C-alpha cells in the first residue's frame, strides 16, 4: 500500500489536481480544494492531511477559516507566507463572488438577498458596523452606505445621517443592516427601539424602512421575516 505522505504515489483519480481535471470541482471535498491552494504539505503529512487538520481546527467552517489572519495560517507547519496569502486571497474572492451574484440581480427580493449582499462586509468583522441599503421604487439597489463603526459591544446609528443619505440619493426605501460580532443574531432591546424609531421617521419622510437585518457569522435575523416591522 502506498504511503499516504506522498501524494504522487496515490492513484491518479485520488490526487486533488487530477481529480479536479477529470471529475470537476464539485467532486472535491473542502480539504482537497484547500490542498490545491497549498500545493504541498510537509515531511510528515500530505497537503490533503494538512488541509484536514487546518479545517478541523475551525470545525470545518469555511467562514471561520476566512477569519484566520496571515500569522494564524503560518503557524501550521508546511504553510509559509506565500501559501497563506493564496488561501486568504481565494477565500476573499469567494466572498466577493457572493456579493457579485446579488449585485447582478440589482433587485432585492427578500432578506436572503440582503444577507448575501452584506455578508462580505460584516460576517467576519470583529467590530460592529451599521450599514444601509438604498433602493428605488422598484426595489433596485441604488447604493450601500456605511453609517457607523463601533466596538465589539455596539455602534451608534444616527437617524439624521441615515435619512440625509437617503434623501441625497433620492431613495424610495431603505434596508438597515448591522452585525453582531458575538455571532448571536438575536436583536437587543436597543436594536428593536432603533428600528421602530427609524421606521416611524421614515413614514414622515415617505421613505420606507423595509427591513433590518442582523448578521452574525453565517446566519442572519430579519425583522421583516419575524413580523417585527
């Protein structure tokens, strides 16, 4: 039986690169895809084994993997700076791809679209940020705008800045979005009060607040979905 340490001794169909070429990308596991980026492992383990070990330390969660810094990647034996940068770049491209898919649609049809649109900005952020999405009468995206950045515990969303931005862009409606770095997507009392305050203000200005989406890790909470608007 061939030693598992040497990928070149594996059956050709079991090697990640060859498998990708012959069977397609969907046939590869997360570890095998990561192994292609690594290209090689160390004396003690193959690139696939190294990939499995790295993924096991983030419970197989690719979002958690994307949060690792350069210094955290290079602590693994067999992962140098160049390999770490390749992984970080690939993960970032994946996140941007999700944003592009929503941007191509141009139109927001539900809370899932909002989550996918903002996930790249907020899902792995260590600090709380508040954003708004500005829409026209057809619910097509005009632009997104950052309102505030705060700390781990919270951030301040100024209603005056929110509606000033909406008026300047001639937005017919807005969607509120912020993240919870803790990963807990349950709205706080402050979140609930702010949402009601902004919705009431929007009614006076004829700018509808369609939703408030809270993002935490790979999940989200929608005020509209939960009938809290």
